[in-house]
C-alpha cells in the first residue's frame, strides 16, 4: 500500500489521497459546530461502511470514478483524519472561553 496517492490511479490504494483533506475538513466543521462526539465519529465510521459497499458496486465505482473499494488503511486514515479535525475544532472553540 502506498502512503500517498500521487495520481488518480492510486486513489483508494494509498493511505492518503486528495479526499483525506475532505475528511479532515468535515471533522473540523463538525468540531466547530460542536456536533456531539458520538454522533460525529459514528457518522464518519458509518460513512466508511457505506462507501465500502458502494465502491463494490458498479454504480458506486461510477459515482466515485474508481475501480473498486478503498484499502482498509485508507478507510482507517479517513476516520483518523476526521477525528483529528473534530478535536481541533473543539479545541479552537475552547479558546473563546479561556
């Protein structure tokens, strides 16, 4: 497994790809909006299961322009980046209270 996708063909076969930024930013937005932690992280994990299912089907492969599901390492990195963004958003909000 590649560490970083450097071209479209590597997407889903690398731990980090351009979508990694989206996962981090979504987590950051959820943290800034103070979405309940269990709901936010639960939704991120649930999305990875939905994405895995979709990318095993032709319609999902067309939708995401990919040839198959992402590697487990990529899915784990997506949730970790979402979580990191979420924590950063919550920490940012706490600076207003200090």
